[in-house]
């Protein structure tokens, strides 16, 4: 079973390298190159522009940008200057220029409603295998969005991740779909995938081969693995349709303990969520992230639990689902946040066969 991303190929980022390899910007040269690019962009109309075509990006900078997931003009166009500065150690002014050039080339700006409607047409909905659950989600878990599920231990977050993975690979509309599974708690089980795929009469070997599992050992590694996904899509041309991050917050929660660390944790989580959102949006991928809950001792009414990561995770997620244990071992999933669907609940049993009606 060789579904693992070779971790040796994904070294941890060395900070010193970033700091020593600062590239300075030559403004005059930049202007010149920018004009050249603008005219060549017209000539190139219809052709894809790569980041190497952007002014101010030399081979060293390009390499660094690609290494951290800014491998496409679109990724740069939607980045913040801070992200670019951090990625390749150039000045903030330089970063702004690169971003602006990327934006110029992409004709970014306003889109009309009909264009957005057209974009919405490419949205694919991944099934949970449960009619009621899918209906609550407006047909399934959407591509182009992040769906966050939060629950206490044993709630079923990982099980749902496995079910979605198999169902993403069963998509008939897609040619060779691929699932990327970032496993932070060592709970990915190929045996379980096999069982679910078998139950659907799928080619089990092909299914396992199409799931790329990255075991994340800490939060930095987790973020680095997500950066690598961009490369898998743009360079290896893998048709990634689902990214599972299980768990999104466990490492962050374990590493940032004690007073004064919360702001750092939230800032890092924010960056992580935005990297995921960018992948979801630019490549039409469904991103499924799992999250834990913590007790809220001062809550007297309603459910005394809340999701880790607070507003940062909540706001960046397009859909939020709260999963809790119900009566007689059942589970209740509640859609607590969505751009267009009403708040609703659905109950089911978690069984070997998947999600089953009560
Ligand atoms: P944490 O990661 O610990 O926070 O929990 P989780 O929310 O990821 O829960 P998980 O998805 O691991 O749910 C496990 C539960 O699924 C078990 O307690 C079982 O009740 C139920 N389950 C039902 N059928 C199966 C099965 O075939 N395999 C497994 N592993 N679990 C099953
Ligand atoms: Mg789990």
C-alpha cells in the first residue's frame, strides 16, 4: 500500500534559509519589466501565464514561492503582502508589486452575478451516503468550500472523513479523482476505506491508490503539507476533489498552551484556514476539516460546548456542522452555519456500513 506522501520529500522549512536569502528589489528594473510583461500579456492573451512571467520574480524567488504553495499567478494574486514577504523574504513593497502584477494579469475585480452563477455550476456535492444528511447540506458537501465539523471524541468526525473520501473517488463526473488526507492523529485506516469501498462494489486497490495520506507531526508540518497540495494539483496534475484535515486543531491546541500564546495560535490558524480556502476556491476542491470541542463552564443554557479555534475557524469555514451523541448511541448532526441553507438537524447511526437511518 503506497498511498503515503513520502515525508522525506517534504522537509521542514528551515527558517535561517529564508532570512539569509533576501532578494532586493530594483525599482527601475521592475518598472521596465512590468511594461514588458503588460505588452507580452496582450500577445499572450488566452495563454496561461506562470509566476516566472511576473516582474520581480527571479528563479530563486520563484522556487521559494512554489515551495510554500504560491506556485500559480492566482495564488499570488489573492495572497496578502505579508504572506509573500514571509514566503520569500523580499521587502513588503516588492511583495505588493508582485501581487499587483499578478492581479493585473488576471483581470481580477468584480464579477457579474451570471458569472458567479456559472462558477457555482462547477460545484460538485460529495455525498455522506445518508439521504437526510445530504439533504441538510443542500445535496452534499460542496467543492469550492470548507466544511468544518466539530464534535467531542468518538463523535464520528473521522468516520465521516473516511466515507467522504470513498464517495469522492466514486464521482462519475470526474476523471481519476484524488483525495488528500492530512492525518494529524494517526487515525486514517486503510482497512476502513477498504471496507467502505468494498461495500460499494468499487475497485479497492484503485481507491487506496487514489488517497494520498500525509501524516502531520506538528502544526508547522501540517501547514507545509497543505502547501504541498497546490503542487500536487498544478505540477503533478492530480485531480484533487477532496482534502480532509483530521484534525484541524489538535496540534495547534497541544502546542500553544499557556498565557500569551493564544494570539499566535489564532494567527497561525488563520493563515492555515486561508491556505485551505484558497485551494478550495482556485481548484474547486471540497475541504473537510474536523475540530474538537471544549467545555464552556459559564454556559448555563443550551449546549455547554464550543468549537476550538473560535471565530477564526468559524468565519473561514463556509459550512459548520456540530455533531453530538444522541439517544441510544445515535448521532445528531446540526448545520449551524451556511451561506444559504437553513439551520437544521439530522439524526443517524454510525455503523460499519456507514451512516444509517434511525
Ligand atoms: P476523535 O477523533 O476521538 O475526536 O473522535 P471522532 O469524532 O473522530 O470519532 P470517530 O469518527 O473515530 O468515531 C468512532 C465511532 O464510530 C466509534 O465510537 C463507533 O461508535 C463508530 N463506528 C461505527 N462503525 C464503525 C466502524 O466500522 N469502524 C470504526 N472505527 N468506528 C465505527
Ligand atoms: Mg477522529
